[in-house]
C-alpha cells in the first residue's frame, strides 16, 4: 500500500445501493430494520462475523474445528453443545469459539442490536474481544445515523467506533483515523529508507491525509469506508459543532433522550455539578479538576474538545443535576491517541432509571 491513495482501489459499494449510503463495510444492509428504526441481526450478519479472519479456521485447524465453522456458516444461530466445543484439538480455538458463541447468544437474547449494545455495556463486556464490540458499535451508530446527510456529522460519528490520532498545528485540532495513519506511515514513503532516516533522527515525510472541508465534503459518501478524511474539531471549525451533533443524534437514538450540545472553548463554571469524560484520559483530568487537584498545563492541553449538554426533558434528570449543565470532555493520551467511549455517555449522564417516577 503506497502512501498515495489511488481512489480506484477503494471498496466499491455493492450494486444497487443508494448513492447516499455510507459505512457499507459495517454490514448494516445485512440487518433488518423495524418501524422504530432499530436494527436486527440476521443469519447473514452472523455469517459475516463467522467469515472474519479471526474466526476462519487456520491451515493447521483440526477437522472438528472445520466442521464447526462450516456448520455455523450453514446455520449461524444453531446451538453448539459443550461436547462439540470440547472436541476441538486446540485450546485457543476452543476459547475463541466459546467467546464468539457467548457474544452471539448475549446479542441474540435482546430484541434488537441497540438493546443488545446497551445491555452488554450495562452487564459488563469483560471477555468480549474489542473487535466484536467495535463491529457492534459500528452497526448501532450506523443505525442512529440513518438518513443523516451531513458529511461533517458522519465523520465526527466515526469517532464513536474508530480510534483516532490527534494532531494539533496552526490553529487546527485534527482527528485522523488511527488505522489509516498507521497504514500510510507504513507505506512506501516510510519504507526501508524511511526507517533508516528515522533511526538517523531525520523525520520521514509527513503523512498526507485530506482534511474534510466544504469543497471535498461531497466525496465523503463514496470514501466513507476508507476512513481517510481527517476532521478539524478546533474552535469555530465545522467539526467542533459536528461532534456535538453526532452525540446528540446517538443519544436520541439509543436512549430516546433529546439533548442539545453546545461546544465551548473553556469551562468557566466555578460550581460545575456534573461532567462526563468521553474517554479515559478526559475522565481522569476532569475528575482531578473536580476534586480541586492541581492539574499541570501540559496535561490540561490534552483536552481537545468541550461541550455543554442540556436535556430538553428535565423531569428525566436526577434531582441533584436538574436544570444544571452537564459538561462533556474529550482528550488525547500522551501518545496523541483518542479513544472515545460512547458507553461513558450512556453510563455517565445524570438520568433517572427508566420507569422511575418523574
């Protein structure tokens, strides 16, 4: 893969898809959508999971594993008795399949994929491979964004399921897809000569990534599965508002809560009551500030985006936070990685439990 993007290598959307479709690779067209806009797994979606390289039996796999894989491709929801798993020769293979089947069964036990996503995070995701969680998050965010036509909001929403790398320069705060940055950095510009130069202390050529802007925004849909646009979330930039908007749409879809999110440059409220860190780094920084600890300037500088969230339905908010703004923060870690966790929003908002008296 060279560092130059040849657009003809991009995944072509399957024939017959609407021109405004996006994130085709997540498999949303393998799901059924109900009248409430919720999506449901089909046998074809589970077949797509089973076809992942992580689950395809390797060359050295035993016959029992090949038979299990073939049986699940034929009937993805079939019950797999413990004896059938125990028959696999390789202990790692036994564990992989156990983990996958337990994930499948936990998802299938819920009425739709959105409910499954909420329940998995509510009950705990320990032991579920991050890849499966990312695939499921990709699907529910795609479901939430159905009908959204703003490329800036869609690019911002990618942060909900794809790790980003942040770059801050000349007044921009750029988020670029981590996998794309790594892939480009490993491309030809960075080949053996690049390695030598890096080792010799000469910085290799900068990785070139297009920044989403008014002029190239219409190209987003055709390129959305390549994840090769960077988003500028600096103050006053289109992406700053778009990130808030993407979170609003996600919360409305997942929780039925109507909120407005206004990006702000700083939090000037001396008495802030409630905050949600959108990632582990922002959570740690905001907690320290909230507890009145001194936070070093260079650590504060890792906060890339702040928002003020307000609920339209205040009766749903717990009394101590009612009528008060909720501050949202997104940060990068020391290595400039940004890992937004949408589950933090769901778990961290000051909402009464559903069904609790208003």
